[in-house]
C-alpha cells in the first residue's frame, strides 16, 4: 500500500522510507536497555502496557494525515521495540527449562504475524476502500494481546533477574555479529518496504505483488528454524554463511534481471533471508561463553544491528528519488545481501579469540 500512501499524502520515496526507519531506530535504542528495564519493572505489566500503546499508535494511523501517520507509527514502534527486548528476559527467568520451545514459538509468531499482514493488506484495502482504515484495523490484535496479558499483569509484582553484561565494544567477535545482524536486518526491512512496489512497477498486479512478498516471509520460517540447528552441529559456519548470502543475492539479482520469474526469486530470497535471521539471532548464543556474555553480545548485536537496519528503507527510497527508477535501488539491495558474507565471516569461524 506504500504507493497509495505516498500518492495520497504527497510523500517522496525517502519520506516514505522513514515510516520503517522510525520503529527500527526505537529497536536499536531500546535493545541494549532491555535487560535493565526487565530488572526494574514486572515484565508482564510492561507487555500489557506496550500492547495498549501499540493499539493506540496503530489506531492513530487511521486519521488521514502526515502527522498522525508518523506519530502513530513512532508510538507503536516504541511499544513493539520494548516488547521485543523484554520477552527474552521473561522467558529466561520464568521458564528456563522451556526457553528453546518458547523462543521458537516467539520467533515463529513474529514471522507468521508479518506474513499474515502482508497477505491481507491489499484485500483489506479493497474491502475498506482506503488505506487509513486498513492500517488502523491492526489495533484489534494489539488490544487482544493486551487482554491476554491482563491476568498475568494483575498478579505480577516482581521484575526478572535478567543478566546485564557489558557490550564488547573492542571485540572483533562482537562487531562481526553486530554487523552481520545489522546488514541482514537492513536487507530484510528494505526488501519488505519496497519489494511490492518494485514488483508492481515491473508489471505485476498489486495483489499478486503482496502475495509474493508474503510468500517470501512465509518461506523464511523453514530456514529460520533449521539454520540454528545446523549451526549448533558444526564447528564453523562458513558453508551456511555462504549458502545464505548466495540465496539472498540470487533472489535480488533475479528480480533485477528477470522479474517475470518473480515467483522463483521470492522462494530463493525467502530461504536466504530466513537463514540470515536464524544465524544472526543464534550467533550470540553459539559464541557466548556464559549467560552474561550471551546477553551482552545480544544487546550489542540488536542495538548496533537495528541502528544500521534503520538506514536501509530510507536509503533505498532516496536512491529511487535520485535515479527515477528501480534499477539502482535493486542494485543497492543486492549489495546489502552480498556484504553480509564478509561481515559475518569472523563470527562464523568458530570461537574466535
């Protein structure tokens, strides 16, 4: 729907890219603070409050106008960022024996939620007749989430003893993990933001373009689960890293050179991006020597990573404004996929010193 929003409000591609950049900046700023926040307040109450704030921010986007659109997006972004950084602390503290299962369910819900939204966005716009109502309707699941957390929040009185580690700013390992996480997130969010419009510009119908983007996200579930399992069974992850980079780059290059075969490229791209997400999340767990180091590596990778990722959608939009077409933006997306290889090489070599 981004093209409709831009046309209706007179936004440039750069300004439209900032709609994704704002929430990512929130994630980057709040990620290192997650363990500290969880140590001060009951997480169950934080999650209920965040769900309500998400509902308010999302509903505000139903008020047609530039200010409500950006303000609502930013409020929802802050709330979602807070949720994302405290849930791991909650799982670790309240259910350590089921941490793997619950983390897997959490990761799956993130992918399926995004996939569902991508599949139904255009049909909902056709149903409601405009984009503001289509954006505002997503306040409903946020209210449902708040209701689900209400009983737990009412009985929660204690914060969780989340480990707080010092981010390893001078560590080659820390920077390799953080840069890989940032570049894969930059590529993912830039693709999600602009791929439907790129496909539509290449003669693919709006609804089918949304379907193809949703298909890419749905396929990511498979490698997102499989890659951490495979990575845990090998001493180094050179082969996995190479396969991930190859799939991501091949998908972007395919859209650039042969958009008529978009269905094939979306499948290939889904395997690449899902694999990079799984490896990026798992690297701190795989390389950390203990809970405190895992926490510090995670905080650094998410903090630095999301700050890097926040530049992607606006960068692609700016290139689109400057070039007047989608060839150079696709080249930028291709480069984002390729540079993940050298960024993650040090982290993939085993336990570096």
